[in-house]
């Protein structure tokens, strides 16, 4: 019987299950395919790829010299020797990317869902033109014309970008941004081989910047080591220096840097950073900046605002509906001149030139005010109050250069919510006493609704009016209040239309009698003062209270009662025109020879007050003295004898009247002003 010789290997395969045979065939096929792809001349597909990408994006795409592809299981590495990718027709720059070489990794599986994920992109000598429009169109959104809006087209997700030398342009007219960056690579620069220089406009202001960084930039990459960066930038009058690391460039996440910043006013940072800070004197600040997610933290802040030192910590949280600024700031010494810009006054010459390298802003003496007015007329930008929320505490341990207002210390809690700014509690040390209360500004209304409610307690007369202290005898304390409400866009037009009440009350005290002597023009007392020196005069009580109706301050109670005389005044001050119109009638309490007592008139304006005597009574006494003098010179003294009709006032009644505004607009305005205070 004949036997058939079957090859041993074939017998082995014949004995295997079918699935093993199929698997072996598949492995062999994949191996052959891999070998084929490894040696596949990818460049033959260059023209088909050029046509395909151009058709899909609606713009010219061309690999100018060579195409090569390295395939992997999850991603492919694509190498383009010479590449030109045009921008859409509406863009300013002709190319989105034009480079000598481009080398990138692309994830394969996301392509099934039309997503483009590029973990790594390396460009050699690139020219990049980026542009975005107000309607959402972006040059890097890969879709045909008409589909490049924020709702159409595919935006690639890029992890890392590696660049040697080249140029990048970015244009966003609706944001006021037009920047050009030149890049230069030098391997001899250590860990920061990429040098960059930027110029153009940012948020409408001229900007220049330069610095160094690593040539591998983390755009969207996660779990990658942060890259180092140094920057020196100037936008308008704001200058910044910073050095540190950034984990992700697309949203500036993972910032860990030291910084120094200076400029003419912190208010200039609003258009640049979106942080609504107040107008200030020229400033310089340094500190440490960190960013994690949506939270920015500036810690260890230290610097100056004009002549005032400042230190503390700030946090800016962008995770909510509105950004939220929080912090705690402190000054060892705060200079009064630095408060002017907060209420719309230019800085003084002392504070304007305090920061080296920053051009001094116009000073208060250089800025002409309309009509020579004193109250600030510069518009306050209340629109910024709607840009964010805030809760910041500021404390000044000592206040200097106080001139006529003897402030000693101060603290304030600043809160901003939904466009409503409150300074509550506001606590100031004044003349050995305390001025406390609240100010509320509702910036959601136009013009802004402004309310101020302030109470003064135990202020010392001698420190409040230093000129009385020349005798060393002035004592006594003073209380007061301000309750005003109204609307306006400047301090001047708010006060010019405000209603409420203002009152100053003082109980018993004593002071040198020089001031009331001259006020009453009692000649005999002047002679006694010259011959025997000054004496103390006891103050029984004083009350200066005004009803304020739409900017017109009308005296409700204007009484100063001393042991020598009672001073009773009538009149008004107009906060809109800054005009003064008062008559002060002194009533001496003792008989004096050589008195030419007559009412005093105070007129003029806040900036140019004018005082004088009422001509009628003074002329009458003068004519009487002349007539009697013609008969007998000694009889002329009879016309100047003061019979002393002045009597003690009812101090309790005076204080009670001063403490209660009359009904009507003044009372309603005062009640609204008290609403500025938060309930305990």
C-alpha cells in the first residue's frame, strides 16, 4: 500500500483550529502591512493630500517639498518639508502657517469624530497669522468660508509647541489687540533658549514686551513640566517685570512667578486685566503671583502708592458669574495727598513724581478746574463697578500730611456686589476722636445713587483747630454727623444735588479768647489782651446744623455760646455753585468800652471766601461817635460803649434743635443716607 509523504509543517497547520489559522493569517497580514507602510513612499500622496485639505478647509494648503509619515497604533508622526496653509479670505495676513518644516504628532482615533488632537507641534522658521473677529470667526477654526464662526469649524487641540525662529501676528480689532512677535532661538541660552520681542497695541494701548522662555511651550498639555519664562513689558504708562514658570499657556494656568509692576495709577489696570481698581497716585508693587484654575493669588505684596507704603495679599477668582476680588491691605503710613485721586482730584506735585521711570501725571496745580471750584469735577467711572465683585479690607496705622484735617489712622472694608460699592465699616481716627460710618454707591443706576452716613465722636477742639492751640489752653470735644444722599457722576454734582443734614455739636470746653475777641471787635478787651495777655474763655455749647435740600445748605441752628459772647449766625452754603452767604451776629455779655460790635458777613466761594463787616450798623456807630466828638471828645466813647445785652443760650434746646433735621426733603434725604449702613 502506497503511503503519501505530507510536509511536517503543513500537517501542523492542518491540525490547528480554524480561529488559530485566521489569527496567524491576520498577524502575517498586519506584519506585511506594517513593513509596507514603513517603506511606503508617502511623498506620492503629497498632491492628493494638498487637494483634500484645501477642499475640506476652503483655503489653500500645500506641502511644498516632501511628505513623510510615521504610523503608530494610537498616533502618527507627520513630517512636512515646507508647508503653506493660507488664512481665510477675510483675514489680514495671507497665511495661517508658513514654515520651512513642520513636524507634529496627531492622534488617530479622535479623527473618527472629526476632532483634531495634536500632542506635539514643532515648527521651523514659521510665519503665523492669527486673527479673531467679534462675530466669533477665528483663522485657526478649520472650516469652509461661512462656517468659521464659533459654532462651526474644527479647532485643533494642541498640547506642546516647539519653535526655533520665526514671527507670529495676532489681530483682534474688537478687543483693541494688534501684536507682532519676533522669535529667535539660540541653544547657548540654557533652559530659556527662545528670545522673543513683541510690539503693537493691547486693549487700545501701545505695548512693547521682550523676554526669554523655553522653546517648548505648553499650550493645552497636561501633566507636563511647566516651562520657564521671563518678561519685561510696558503698556501705556504701566510697566511689568516677571520671572517664573507657566504650566499651560492657553489659559495661563499654573503660573508661579515673582513680579514687579509700576505705573501712573492702579485704575489703568482695568482695561488691561479687567480688575476694577481705584484711581491712585503713581505706584510700584512687587510680590509673588500664582494661578491655579480660575484663581489668581498675589501674595507678599509690598510697595508704594505715591508717598504711602502698602503691603498685603490679594485674590482674584474668575470662577463665578462675575470675577471676585478679595484681600487685606495695610499701610504703616498713609499720606493724605494720595487720597485725592480716589475722589477725582489729580495727584499733588509731591506724589506725582514718586516712582522712578514713570512719567508724572498732571498734578492738581496743573489741571484747571472750571470756575476755580474746589469740589472734584472729574467724572468717576462707575461703569467699572459692574465688572466684578469685591471684598477688600484696608488699614492705615498712621496718616500724615493731614494739614487742616487731623486724621491719625483709618480702616475701611470695601465691598462690591452687583455694581453696588459699599465702604462699611469706615473708621477714621480724627483729632483724638473717631469718625465712623458708611458710604454706598449704586453704580447700576445712571447717574449713580450715592449715600453717605458718617458720625463724629469725641474729636478734640484743640487738635481739630490747631490755631486755637497756640495758647496751650484749648480743650473741649466735638461731635457731629453727615447724612447726605443724591445722585451724580462726580463728587461735585453729587453734592450739588444732595439732600440730608449736616451737624456739628460741642459741649463745655475752654479756649484762648483771642478768636472771639477779634470776632466781636471789642476794643476794650483787645487792650486788656495786649496789656495782660490772653485769658481762657469757657465754651458753654456750640451747634452748627444745616438742612440740605438739593445741594443748598441752610443753617438750621448756628449758635456758639461762650462766657464772653453769644454768636448767632444765619445763611446758607450752595454746594452746586460753592457760594457762601452768612451773617454772624455777636452779642457780648459784658459792658465794654471801645466796642464797635457789628454783624460779620461771610461771602465768596469755597475756594475764595471773603469776610467783612455789615456796613450799616458800623457806619451808624461811626457817625454817632463823630457827632458826639464834635461836642466833647470824651463823649465819642459813649457811642462805642457796649451795654452787653447778650444772654446765655438754652444749650439743651440748641443741641436738641441741631440734632433733628426739619421735615421735607432734608429729612427724607437724611433717612435715605442712613440706609448706607449695613444692619448689625
